[in-house]
């Protein structure tokens, strides 16, 4: 598969290689795909967590916002 990058993307990758951030363009693109894959997995996991939370809220099993925030404040305060 051959891919043609937009000029702005070519310039960005080239500047990253020239700055020493990457050994070559392939290394930069490989990391970009890895990060994209990680992001897509995060989105999938987050959507699943939201679906579970919606079901919990519908069943009156979740926490209301005020209770949740107060619990976080208590946890943070106990660490100091």
C-alpha cells in the first residue's frame, strides 16, 4: 500500500526527524499508529464503562455527582 501524505504532515514528520526525535520517518509513523491504536482502545473501553454506568444509574446503583465529588475530596484530603 502506498500512502501520500499531505504536505503539512510531511513537513511535520521531517521536522521531527531533523530535530532528533526520531531516527527516520518510518519510526515516527510507527509511533503515530501505535498511539492511534492505544487511543482507539481507550475510546472503546471508555464507551463500555459509560454503558455500564448508564445501566447502574438506571437501576439506582450509581453515585450522584455530589457524593462522588465528596468521596474524591475525602480521599485527596486523607493523603495529605
